[in-house]
């Protein structure tokens, strides 16, 4: 009952504060509907900040408390939908742009006082019909005929994204991820991607594990609904090969509102997520061959140009008989280059199996905090973000401070090449350490190349 009162109190107080800042915006509805992914791509090329507000929260499908504490607003999207720096992203778990919006077609205006109306010599001559082409003389049938018109390729290489992550803590646990993703655009507009990588897991008292993931995926549209699926295998150095899969269905429930300058004013998007695969929490969990099914909805609401709300729910079922419920909500308000946000995360398992299965499985875990951040261009080729989160965490009925400090910079190496590099320090727990203090460090990065 106390947990419920805390959650309701935080959400209501922050919600009242955010709503007081709302202002009516003159909006222009985007007439030709696009998927939320394409919407974000278009907005980014006119106004990257608006795209960032939408993209930063919609790519996360595994809300784990450790990753939540270690990377609130610093993450790399796993399945990028466009080439852009995606500022202020969140990453929760094993997951992580120049053409303006097309304007309405308008007839060319007729100017009554145009110069050509007063001086006939300035008028353009009428367009004459093109005479029919003369028939070509017959060619020798013995000479071969070849077509010089190039054909449309079935698939075009669109981008290569390489994600990097190196996590350590003060209890000797190390997780390393290096995963490149190659994406192709098909002639019908759909996309396919191939992902591989090298992952390494090390832990005190446990033999290290090496992992080579292989995955192929597809993304397409049916009407206003965007579908995304992927299937693959995880190959290990000393464990049996395991299958992984995920699927996502995303649809708008309100049309996006866009200002004449191309700034995203409002949109509401819901999605359903499903995933299955090895639980890559640490070496002990992988050594016990723990796998999990997770499913649940996401909601993203761009309330106005400066206020956004993201909420997520995940239900999990593990092959060791355990089950979990995760929920996460974030309300953010921008003030130019500064932003304030409130985060609320709760996590509960049916049983605490950390000693036997190896993964953090608290029966009742709660984290809430406030975030202040600044983001801006330091140079033409360099953009950085600095953030600090201060709050509380509750584990087994005991409260403790929950603080996170983050930085991330994006370097534009060329018009088609960008690189992210970020660092995070956090004391939000990733395991039950009893009375001992916990601290974790994360070094993250992403290299993006578009063709």
C-alpha cells in the first residue's frame, strides 16, 4: 500500500506540474499518413530536437533496473529506422536524418501584376507538342540487341550501425557487447537487416562465456500499422545454441500535429512487443541456460512541443518457473537546451532465485528520481548531453539513495558518418548486495554509416 501511495504521489504531482505548462499550439496536420518511424525521420531532417523527443523512448523492449539506472537517456537503438543522431535516448536492457516534411500540394499562384502581363515579350512561349519519333530502320536480325536501361535493384544497402557497450561493477561482473547491424531497403519500401556480433560475460567464481549472436529481421507497413519481426540464434563457446526472436506492432491512435516549420507538436503512438531468448544478465545466468519470454505494451505521447510522456509494461516468464512484472513511466519537460524529467520504475518477481539462477529477481523493487539535463552543440561537428538523476530506491523494504550521472557526445565525422560515445556511473542496484554499497559503470558507443 505504501508503494502504491508513493507511485501515485509522484505521478500526480509531476503530472499537475507538466499540465500547467501546456500551451495551445497552432498545428498543421500531416495529410499523408506515415508510420511513426518514418514520421520521426522526416521531422528530424527539419527539426532534430522534435525527432529526439519521439525517438528517445520508443525503442526499448527490456526494462531492467540495472540498465535503467545505468543509462537513463544514454543508449543506442538496436533497430535504427533512419540515419540521425538520436539525442537523449533511454536504454532498458538488452536492447538501442536531410529531407523536410512534404508540404501540401498548392497550385502555382497567378500574379495579376506580373511583368509578363504588361510586356508581352516577357511571356513564355506556349509549349509545342512533341512530334512523333520517326521509325527507326530495321536492324540486322543477326546483331544482338541489349537493353542499356539500368534495372531497379531489389535491395539497396542503406546503413550500417555498430553498437558498443562495456559494463562493469564493484563486484567483479563484466558484460561486453559489440554488435553491428546491416540494413537494406527493398524496392517496395520495406526493410531487412542482418545483425551479428561478439559478446563476452565475466563474473567472479564463474567461468567466462563468449557469445556470437546471429539475427535476421524485417520491417514493413500494413496501412497505418508498422510491423517488425526478427529471428536468430545465439552461439556460445561452451553452451548449446539457443534461438531468439522478437516482434513489434506499432500504430498511431491520433494523427501527428506538425507546425509549419516542421516541429512535431503532438502525437500518440502505442505498440505491442514480444521477445524470447537467453537472458543475458551475467555469466552465471547464461551458464544456467536461463531463457525468458517477455511481452507487453508501450505508450508514447507527445503532449506538446516541450512535454512528452512514455509508459511501458512488461510481463515475463522464465524457463526456471519464475515470472516478473515491470513498469516504467517518464514525464519530461524541455526548457530550450535544458530539460527536467521524473522517472518511476517498479519491478517484482514471483520468487527470488538470484542465488540459484544468478539473475537479480527482487520480489519488490522500486526506483524513483528526478532528472536535470543539458544538451547542445559545442562545435559544428560535436553535440553533447550531460544529465544527473537524484532519487531513491527501495529493496526489501529498505530505502537508499539512487543517483546516476551521465554524459554522451555525438561526433559528426562526415555527412554520412556519425559516432556516439557515452559514460554512465550509477548506484542503482543490479544485484542484491545486502548492506554493501553497489556501483556500476557503463561505457557505450555507436558508429553509424549511411550509404
